[in-house]
C-alpha cells in the first residue's frame, strides 16, 4: 500500500541530515510515510543572507511546489523546532496548504531561554566589529557542549552526546542575519518577523487544517506554555497538544522519543477519529485534544 507523503522541515542551523541520524525521526517516520526531508536555503539561495523570513518568503514556496509535484499530492508536514514554526507561519500566510501539520519542540512565544541568546549576542557584536557575517555553528556548538557539561554534567550527559553528534552530521554555518532574527524573538518574546513588529502568532487564526503540537516536558527551549500559545491561537476544529514525558529539545530527535513522535504523527495523519485519542494516550501525555 502506498504510504502518504510527509514533508520534513528541520530546525535553525540544521539541514536535512537531522532526519538521517541513526534511530532518528526520519527512520521512525519512514515506517508510516514516504518522507521528503529538505534543506534550506535551497541551492539557488545559498549566497543570500538568509533568516527565518527569507526561508518563509523565498525557500518554502519553491520547496512546497517541488514536493507537491514529486509526491503527486499535497503532503502533510512535520517540523522540528524552527521547522515547526516555519510550517505554521507558512500555513497561516498561505505559502503552503498542508492537509495536516505536526510540530515537535516548536515555540510560538518566547520566555527566558538559557545560554543561547548571550552567545548569539556575542557573535553579533563580533560580526559588527570584524565585518565577518558567517556564524561558525560547529565552533559555537562545541562551546555550548562545554558549558552544558560544566553546569549540569550528570543531568545533561545524554543531551550533550546527542548535540555533539548533530554538530558533526547536521549542523551548518549560517549568516549573522539568522541570529539577528532569533534575538528579536528573544527580546520581544514574540514570534515576529525580522522587524519585530508583525507577530506571526496573530495570523494563526487563519489556520484551519488539523494541527498536532508536541512538546517535551523537560524542553527549556520550547516549554509547554510556548507551544500551547499556538494551540490556542489556531482556528482548527481538529487540534491536539501533546507532551512527551521527559522530552528535551535534543532527545526528541532520536531514540524512543522519536519513535513516539512518529507513532503520534501516524495516528494524527492516517487514522480515524475513534482510535486517535487512544493512540495518543499510549505514546504521550494528552494535554489537550479538540474535538
């Protein structure tokens, strides 16, 4: 039987290799779907100083048309972290028209994010002084690993190892513009465009497609309340807010948590409503389900 298509959108400073790690999201999702992991910016845009808005306005329209042609139909979309933010903003603004959306670890408002904003601000200052506009993500990733190990060596050990593996396999250098927009989110606490004036969350009432928003109960980048903001804002008749017990921003990409997310995505996209709630309760904490 033909598997339904699923477009996979990666997070900030990643590429499609995020979905190719052993025992990762890609492997588990491929049990249920024909997966289409993509990298952005697309090849034609690699020389542009990209940020979130650039991906939304220039990369995703091309990607959406291409995957629709390849799949022969409109795919469902699963986005991790910034990829989930991108999928929801694209659906709200009419860039895509997905039959269903699943996000994992994607915040739609912002609280006090540890560690990352100070590092981003430091590199922005270095860029302003030197004129060097490329952020060396692998180098900064090693610094973050060292800081995590120093501050919480026991508790963070698993995440540190996952992070190190992703640095090697799925991280890319980015223009400083990417950090500038992320710092705008941290400063305004809003999911805004690069100007900080237009909040994408305010456009979520235009979303009526089924959405399933997944968070990790131990995720410090996208804690439950930042994900719940998206759940409350959409006008979808069918929507769910799901918590992965013990899930962190890193460990939802591999292993048992990735398996759980894949099972939830399958239940959300492929099954009838009578069995949906039971399937979701089997794999995670069902925070909210509508209808």
